[in-house]
C-alpha cells in the first residue's frame, strides 16, 4: 500500500502563485509514476500533470507553461508549482500514484485551491 498526503492548498488571488505538496509513504519503492488531478464542483476529475519514475512529465494543455510538477526523491514528495492562477483553476487537487502500467491506484485526500477574482 501507498499513502499520499497533500498539503499547501489555500486561497490565492488571480495571477498569484501557489505550491502544493504530496508526501508519499508506505511501499514507495513500488511507485512508477506520480501525478496531480483536480476536480471542480460539478465536474469530473481531470489530469493536471504527471511525472514518471525517470522524470518524464506530462501536462494538461490548459496548464502548460504555468504549472510545473517536480519530485524530491529524498523526501518522497511530489510538488505542483502553480503560477498565473486563474479562477477556473479553483478545484480540489488530488495527488495520485500508480505502481504499474495502469491508471492511478492510490489517491490522497485532496487539498482545496481557491483562486479569487
């Protein structure tokens, strides 16, 4: 089992920046990729960014150039740096991990990010 715990969410003004973190514990050696998803009220959960074990990253088109995913293997932590935030970025952001060539099978509890106009 892998446990994920997000932190760092909060309220930010339009155009501002925020960094959220996700600490992994448990069977971390089994993790092949980590990622961030988000879910706005009344909408489905969508991928924001992912980072593979080798460091390859993937971003949703809507966040390319503004968001950066990174990982600190020594701290077993993945980060999402969010710049130039917009009100439509308001959502609960979830950290996820997978331990094989399939969709995320471990999820954190989520952290709320609210962008005010």
